[in-house]
């Protein structure tokens, strides 16, 4: 915080207020606002202290360039200690959305292992191919695409995908998405392991239907 020590208190509080409001509204990305990101790196200790009072903690990944707030894990407090209301709501996910998140996370792991670009870009058709193996033969193609588009829009809303603008000119191309790096923070190795168990059971049932 050395570079901020010489800033007047009023200006420092203004920087802190902007940071807190931005984080309470959603994820802060380095690529979206480099100046605000720099302020966060300098004031992160103050941000952590402030949000801790609200029962939140700051998750900051400098290497991946994102930061967000999440609720602190529940602890067994004294009966006399008031339980804080949850400020950041939990969002239950449908099975198809969970499946897509797991497949996108696996795709990102493979992409990172290849040592190529840092941005994972997928078309809608490529996402359809990821999911197709888990569906019974003879699935209605048009219906499948419509359903996946709905699930992709939900994942965009959750902030794990960013829909890219279509390239101007030429024939209409299928929608293209960037898989946001923040997905790694929410879908960790344990989450994938738990989901893999359910995925294996589901895949087994699909194979049984095919055999019949």
C-alpha cells in the first residue's frame, strides 16, 4: 500500500468505496479495468478488513487477473453470537448446467496443459460436441442445440462465459464464447471428482439404453 500512503484520506476512502461497490456488484477483472485493478492490489488489506465485517472474504488471483467476494465458511459459533445473514446468495444449478461447467473446466485444463494462448474460445457447435457423447443416440439435433443455447445463456449470466461479438461480413456464424478464467476458482479438483462420480453413473445408464 506504499503508493497510497501519500494520498489524502478523503481520496483514499473514495478509491476504497469504488472498489467495494464494484466487488459487491460482481467479479472484477484486470483486463476490464487496469486502473481499478491496480487500486485493489494496493488496498486489498483494507478491502479484506471491511468485507470481513460483512461475513465476506476477498478472493484475489493475481496470476489469472480476477477478484470476487464470497461468503466465509460457516463455523460453529457460540449460541450467543448472532448468525450473519448471507449477503452473497447461493445459486442452485440444474444438472445440464453443472454438466456443461464440468466439461468446460476439463476443456480449460486440457487447453492450459497445451501451453498455448491464455484465452479459451469455443463455438456453440464445439460445445454441442462436448455434450453429445452424454446423450442417447437419435437425439433431436435442433432441440439439442436450442437446449444447449439456453444453458449457455445461463452460464453467461453466471459470469463463467463471455459471449463474443460476431465477426462482421460473410455468412452468419454460430455464437462464439470465451471461457472465463474465474471458472477455475469455482470448479476445483474436488468438485470435479464429485461430479465425475455422478457423470460416470449417468454415462453408464446412457450406454445401457444404447445397448438395449
